[in-house]
C-alpha cells in the first residue's frame, strides 16, 4: 500500500472517517463505486476550486476493501482529504460509519474526518476540522465514458491545433496529452504559439480528466514507464514538428 500524502502535510496516519447518511440511503453500501471531486472550499485562504469529472477520483471497492484515490496528469496539487494512493478500509456494522486504515509508520497517529452522504446517494461531502478546514464535495460517476467519446474529443483537439500554422515569428510548443493508467501523459502534442493557449490547455485538461475516469471505470492497466517530453520542437513548412 502507498503512504498518505496530506495537503500541506507529509505525515502518514490511521484515518477514521465517520459518515452520516439520510434515511433514504441504504447505509454505507452507497459508497461503492467511483466518485469525482467537484469542489474544494474553505480554509484560511478561503479557496473555492472547481474540478472537472475525472480530475481527482475516489474508487471505493467493498469487495477488496480498498479505496483508490487517483489524480489526472493535469493536476499539480493534491486537494484530497486523505491523499493520493490506495488504502485499506473497513465499514462499521451499523452501516453509517466507515474506517479507513493505511500503512502506518508514525506511531499510530489518527485523524477523524466527518462526511455526509446525500439522500439520493449521488453526493458525498467531507468536512475538514479546525481553523484551516477544507470541505470537499464529491459526485458519484454513474455514466460510463466510452472509447468513441474519447476519440471524438481527441479529434476535436487535433483539429483545433491543425487550424494554426507556425512561422519564424510564432514558434512552437508542446503539451502533455492523455492519462496513462499508471500515471503521466500518453504522448505530447506540438502546436503553434498562434493558438489561444488557455483554451487549448482547457481542452487538453478536460480530455486528460475524462481518460483518467475511463481508466478507473474500466480497470485499465498500463506500463509505468514515463513518456519523456520532446527535446526540441520546431516549425517545418509552417507545421510544428518534433525535431528530436
């Protein structure tokens, strides 16, 4: 099992998460499945960050008694109440609480996180504690991502990139594209600096998040070899090209 890496902390804990459910929910069994982090808000800084589906995923597997928290390659932060990795967990007999247990090398420290499961079983709110408390809202992912959906979005990005030419005045850049199941991008796309960069980054981030969700939903396995970025890109006959 991996160690927990908390936001603004690198300690490893035993974690107890206590969840309250409304009457119409069939206890903690509703946790089974894949959830996306939608918002992280609060804290001293007063953050209110919104995320696409697939940005950070929580995959509860009651059969194996594991919770896997996975981030897409586009994420630089670790806004997660429990960190990124795979952890053992167990559910208490009353069906309204569950306990998450991880590898511990810190003398048995523990932390309790309160959460509330929505009445329809599709929303999960995790509440932080203390002055710098951050609240997290998760949405259950019920719709399956398809290969056709991924390919359509990929083609949309390629078409957008190809609509711009490069020149000596406007050179070329590259961006990591796709989400390998083991982490990191699948490849790098080269593009003209004529593009609307924020728009392109938004398109690529949305694709990376979607592929991350597809990987988790379908238990995709990949090698863990990191795909290295290009050493050099350049403009050849008005087309951005990887030189080496």
